[in-house]
DNA sequence: GACCGTCCTGTACGGCCGTACAAAACGAGG
DNA sequence: CCTCGTTTTGTACGGCCGTACAGGACGGTC
């Protein structure tokens, strides 16, 4: 194993540990020292690989973010198809869905260029896509409820097989929005 | 206005500002200085009234927590009645529901005696109450989805009249759990 | 064996947090 | 008037955060 491979290996270990910790506690609640302790390094070593800390979130989120952008860029024949795709997306990236939907964008002021800046509006865009323009109050409530149902269902059941979660949540989300 | 009344008045103003800021950004993301700035005081003045910071969360949450404990202590003839009561509770306390359901209990380690310590298990207890003992994977997913739907629907629509939210979300939650 | 880039450590710094404490306003009551 | 408790301020401290920087260990290259 070359030194370069070793570097990539620890990089992966750090990413895996960070992904897990972020999913548990949220982005801001996890320090570099926490991640370092989880992989048996010092926080300086973690900072060496991911500098600044934002880079960790960026790399962890990147695949899911691309997927979400593709989702938002697609056309759907109706809310059922949209919810089906969104649920599939949420299940596919359930390890990081929490970061995408609230954690990072949660704070009020994210520095420009940070991942939070790009992510901030994801939830809002999903809502607009689902609720449509000028939604009625009832539709607004149902849209947020549907999105929340998927997110909560996905985050809290990481030990349930993905197919079960996806199928169940798709039905649930549709049921909410059509209730 | 006596000095004591004045003290209580500023106390209330601090509580109101804190409630608002916590609902927006979450508990950990709001500092005493933020709250102080919102009410035109220094952080030391805020600390004088609420010492330690936990006391702020405790006082803000207390009414909702009592209500929730009553809910958890009640008997219900079925999941519909339970969800109806839970939704009513969530709407009634929608200004602080975010703190109750995730924010404070979200971190992994809360010091013993802190509000987080008491609140930590609220979400889990609600889940157990809804899903029942030994739930199937599908029931687990649906239970979490229903709770998430109510929470999300309540938090994101604070400008919608409470009756509309309550009625809509009750139907939505039931639809999720029966989907 | 000398050189070099990669990987990691140790130390240190500035910033923000919650908190402690002394002192200054300030109105109330003797 | 003068004291007293309440409220607010100013200042300072320790702790944890992310970060910067210098140096050491290690393997690959010539």
C-alpha cells in the first residue's frame, strides 16, 4: 500500500465516521475532535485532509446534492410521480438526508460559498415543486407534512431494508398530500 | 410600575425573543448575546434572569412539556384518537414544538438534570405509543412518518390559522398511519 | 544515502461561548 | 437624605471551537 493509498484510506475512514456522526447529531454539533476520536487521529490530522471543515460537508453531500438537483430539474406528470421520485431519492441517500434538508441550511446566516449557501433553499424548492405556485393554506400544510413524513421516516429507520422504506413512504407521502 | 414588575416584564420580553429565535434557528444556534441584542440588553443581563442558559429552555418548554406528559399519560381508544390529540398538542404549542421534538434532545450527551435529559425520550415515547410494542418494519416507518408529518407541517406553517393546520394535519397523520 | 512529497503530531493563536463578579444606575421605603 | 434590594453594566476568566504553522515519521525515487 503506497502512502497515497493510505491517505485515501484514512480519508474514506474520516468521511465514513463523519457521515455517521453528522447523521446522529447534526453538522454543527460534531467537532473535528469528535471525528478524529472516532477514527483514532488528532483533530489536526482531520483538518489536514478536509480544510476547511466545510469541505467535509461538501464531499459528503455532493452525490446527494447532484441527485437532488437532477430531481428538481426533471419534469413530472403529477405529484404522485414527483413524490415517488423524491422518496426514492431520500431513501437512496438516507445517510445524509438530514444534512441536506435542515441541518446545514438551518442556521440563519451561512457565509457565501459555503455548502449551506447552496443547500439553504433545497427544502424550499422541494416545497414549491410539490405545492405549486400560489398554494392554498391547506395545500401548504399538506406539502410540508408530506416532505416531513418522508424525511422523518427515512432518518429514523436506517435499519429497515431500503425497499420496504421506499415503498411504505411513497404510499404515505401520497396519502398525506391527497388527504 | 414597581421594579419587580419591571423585572418580570423584561423577563417576559426575553422569553418571547428567545422563543422566537429558538424556533427559527434552534436552541444551540442561539447565544445569550443574540437574545440580548433582540431585546436591547447585554448578555450579562439576560444571564442574570436565566441562569444557567438551560433555564431559558426549561421555562419556554415547561407548559408544552406538561401538556405532552398529560398526553402520554392518557388512554386512547385507537391510533386515530391518539393522532388527533397529538396534532392538537403540536398545533397548540407550535412555537416551541421544534425544541421539544428534536433540537435539544438531538445532541448525544446532555448533562444530567438538563432539559435535554428530560426531553430526550419524548419523541421515542410518542413513537412507542403510536407504533405499539413490537411493531413491524412497515408500522415503524409509518409511525415515524406520521410524527414527522405533524411536526414538519406545524413548524413550517406558523402563519396559517391554527384550526386549518390542526384539521389538515390530523387528516394527514391518520392517512399516513393507515396508508 | 540524500532528497522529496505525503501523512500526521504538537503547539499555539484568535474567536465565541457561558459564566462569575464587582460596581454602577435606579426606584422604593424608612 | 439615605439606605436597600433589584436590575443592568463592564470586565474578566476558562473552555471549546476551527485554524495556522513548524516539525517529525515514513515510504518512494534517484
